[in-house]
C-alpha cells in the first residue's frame, strides 16, 4: 500500500459482483484492488451481452422479488437498496440509455455489453481502483494474508477487509469454476454443493431422432408438471431439442423445480401441450372427420392438424404406434405428451448455478460469521434466479450490501 493510513480493500473476482463492489467503494477513503484469476475481467458479463445484454427487468418490485423463490427473504432487503430502477440509473450514470423490450426485459439501447463494460472499467481505473489479473486466490496464509498464484509466483497480500465475489460454477472457462468452495470449507464455512441452474435436461431420445432433430426449436408449447408437494407448474414458451434432451427459455424457467424433483425421485415426467389454443375435443373432432381411402393416417393427421417437422417427429418419438393410430388417444397426447427427463446437463453448460455459501454462515451485511472482515457477494452465495435480468440485478445488490458492510465494519461512514 502506498498510504498505510488508508484501508486496503481486496476484492477477489472481477465479475459483475466484484466490479460493482468496487464501484460502490469509489465513494469512500479506501484503496481498492480487484484480483481476477483470468487475463481480463467481466468475461461472463460480456458473454451475457451476446444475447442482447438483458441487464434487468422492468416488472414491479413485489413481482420482481418473487422471482428469487425461497431466497426472497434474504435478498429482498438488498434489492430494496439496489433495485431494477437502480440498475437503469447506474447505466445512465455511465452514459448509456436503456429501453424496455416487449417481454418487460431491460436492455442498453445499443444492445451491447462491451461498450458498457469499457466505460465501467474506465471509471473504476480513473477512481484509482487497481485491477490485478492472472491472480488466482489460494486462500490465506497463517498470518491471515491473502495468498495468490501469479505469473511471478505465489504472492502474499495484506488487506484490511476482503470481498469475495468468486462466482458460481457455470461457464468455468470464463473464471467461475467454484474452486473457492474447498478453501472456505477448510475454514469451517458452510457451503452447499453447486448445482446447475437455468440449464438443459437429458431425456431418452432414440439415436435417429437425436441425429435428425438436434437444434430444432419447438415454438409456443406449454410445459406442465406437478412436483412431489403437489405444486402444479404450467408455462408456455419455446424450447430446443438437443442431442441429449431439451433446453431453452421455457426449460430454464422451470429448471429449479425440475432439478429438485429429479434429485428426489431420479427422474421426472413433464407433459407437453403442442396445441395450447385447441381443446382435446376440438382435436378429436378434427381427427374424427372422414378420411379418403387414398390418404394414409399419418398424412391425414398432418393435413388436419398442420403438424409437421420436429413437432411431428417429437410426437412419434413419445408415443406408441397404437396410440398414434387411435384418434381419441392421439387427441389427448397432443395436449399432454409425456417426456421423461433423467438429469440436468453438466453445470459447466448451465447459464448459472445454485448452491454456494449458506445464508446461515453470513451476517445481514454478508460478512462471514467465523471470518471477520471477509464478505461475500454475487453468485457464490446460495441463491438462484431465472434469466431475464434477475441474475445480474441480485449480483449488483449483494455487491452493494457487501461493500457497505465493509464501510460499516471499518468505521468509514
């Protein structure tokens, strides 16, 4: 440190949460260093931008908080301090306008992450914040210094307070590899195993179906299932057939209850409504009309229902020949086609992860109870959320909470 009278705050992790914690601390008399294992920061932030940079959601605050499910009681006080409007205001402060899309999702006007990240990093560096890349955190020394593996060898660095913003376990090639779990567990800190969230699932496709239709989308279908507690889920949207199963926005939205059901029961059967705007009776009426002798049953079904391509193939994949030939059974299956899911795809393929540092191990300002002056932020804490801007907003909100926790702990306010 250049000035021993000014506290040194070490932020471990240069993702969205780590950068936001540094941004909050700009306003206080501290020296801030961000330590990132990869050669650059904000790598997952940039990846999110490839889909249009959905940074938050515009829905009202109560509905917004509901998206965090069981973790809502923990996150809501933080979201009250950094809500979806605060995200838009923060962007505006960096010189970027935003707009609300038709789905209620919020995007930068130019739909890009890179210019926003560049402006953000410029502000941080102009504020004197130091960014140290290729610094992989290894834990603490016996003297409670931070230990890093660097290109110059292992370094020991002293800090007056630490914010851990190490990420979850998804997209490990971008830096969120979950290696911090063993470090914290060795300190007696309770950590729930990381699991895939907002992820795809494996099914039991035949090789012929998988080879021919992997990558094909299913549009405007309704997915329904009931969990072990009797809670019924029913949601409409799009998804994609993969070589091993299914993925896409409709699947991600239900990934948490699907994952939990599989963990409890080994597999789950979901029911797909391929014709949400028709009843079973209407479908049966169409299938009961007279058929020309020259027309095969499969051609008749295609003509009457307009079903073809991947939807027709999926129907054949999930039914028996007898069911396909029976108009009454077929009408029912078109409204509730059973698909068995056997497991989540690997966490490395997931958009985000669940699990992490347990809330019981943290104070209200996200300080580790058995490691004073060490705070946690972002996806490494045990919460999850659907896509739609909820992930980034909670990363920002927890980062602000942890940063202000440091301020209070060091008596800087």
